[in-house]
């Protein structure tokens, strides 16, 4: 097996994908700017450079037979440069949609996929009109770049809204140079600094992870119920305690996205269930997802192996899983308690080899499983 799989990004998702590739006899090449990226240790070839370094990017693309990405917020010019030389799965089109909240929500609407009420915000006037329409109990989110609760503000009143808006405007000004390097495609979407979403009375949150191969084959992993705190995923459980009719609809919507964007690879879609029984899509990620880490130890095929199978044109693997599984993230200093998990017979420990521990940073995870 001589195929080289390129991965753009060097974090834990790239690391776990590279480890899965090694088991399958594949080689991996990592492209990332960080000097001590966790994925470097798991790969056979490393390209360390900024994402706009066209010379190194060209060498990377030529070295790979196929390329995928570990996160969605990669400059589109980087992705399009790769596509000109080697297959990129999923395509830059999918990432373009996923890295822009306005584009993503507009796409959901075109696919007739329900979401919470929202408005695009480009100015103080937009914010005032949106607050009048949706109410001051709302979520203000940056249009680009937010994850794990970053760039998100839970609003209670107009004063909080103004403070949150000024914070986002300041961050936007700091990113002008970066944005200037990216091709502007749709003025309305690109000019939006934020989106305002109406607050929901939630009953539960869950995610659907699915793979789609080049021949159109689709395989769904069991739905995962998710529990967050401070915008960060803390715990995932299977099976998800969600009504069958809602799970069926969520799978239908996920398949609709896969086909509309012609995604080859993985897609994760996060869903909300409100207390009055509504199913709403939150956001999507065309890559491995934190809520799917349990698949390494509790499914016949992990999400990382499934990604590799899909982008290489192989038969997709079985998504059968243990009767029950639970995954917890080790965030910040929590990873230092890892010895206690080594004595638990149903626990599998994964540490990401990150050199610096920071508050809110995912340092590892533990999966607990039951085979009975």
C-alpha cells in the first residue's frame, strides 16, 4: 500500500486520522503551521508552513494522492490551490459553506432544513432590527471562526448586546488582512460580521455523523446525544435518547446535505430538539467530529477509518456499535487525572500529546463502553 493521504491541519483530529491510516498500511502527510502540532508525531511526512505559503503548499499537494482536512476554517484559497493539483475530499465548496454561518444557514433553508430564527448582522442598525424581531434573549455569534463557544455571546438585554457587538467588531477589524487574502464570493455573506439567533428552550442536543463514498454509498453512525457546558462539548452518549421519527428525519436531512454538496468523506450535523418537539439543525462540519470519538473504541469502524475508506473509494465499513458507550472530553487540567482511568476496565484513554495545557483546551478523551 503506497497511497499517501494528505491532511491539512495538525491537531488531534489529524492525529487520530493518521493513526487510523497507519493501521491500514497508508502513509500520511500533514500540512500545518504549528511548530509542535500533535499530528506531526503520527505522520510519515510533515510540511510545516503557513496556509498561504504557495511553494510549500504545492510540494505538499504533489506528494499526496488525496487530501482531506481536519477542520473547516482553512482559507479557501489554500483549499482551491490543492484542488488544482490533487483530489480534495470533501471539496472546497463544502468547506466554503461550513465556515460561514450566513452561507450555512442560507444553504439549510434552500435544502428545506429547519433552523432557529436568525438574522445576519453587519451593522448596529442590523443588530437593533434583529433584536426587535427576535427579542433580547438571543445568541450573538461571529459569522466566521467560532468554535467551542468562542465568538459566541448569550444575551439577556440590549446593553449586553452592544458590548458583545463591539467585541466582535474589534475582532473583525483584526482579521481584515486575513480576509483580504480570501476571494470575496457573495457580498451579503462576506460582509456579515455576526448572526443573531433566537434562544431556544431545548430538550436535547444530538449529532449525526455520516460517510459518503464516491459511488454515492452512505453509511450513518448511531446518533450521539451531546452535553455541553460553556459552549464546549463535555460528554457524548450512545444510544441517543431521541424519538425514532426525529432521528429518521435528521438522517434524511443529513443525506440531503451530503448529496447537495456532493460530499465525499465525512459529515457531522448538530441538531437541537426543543421542548415542544421541533427538530432544528444547528451547524455542520465536513470532517471528523468530537462527538464521534467514541467510535474508535465502541464501533466496528471508527469515524477516522471511515473517512479514509470514503476518500480512497474503498467499501465503507460497518457502523455497528456497542450497546452503550459514553465519551468524556478531558479539558484543561483534567487530563492530569489520567491514571485513574487506567484502572477502569471499561475505559479507553486517549491523550493528544499537546505541549501546552490551557483552560478550555481539549487535551484528550476517555470512552467508556459496555458490550453486554
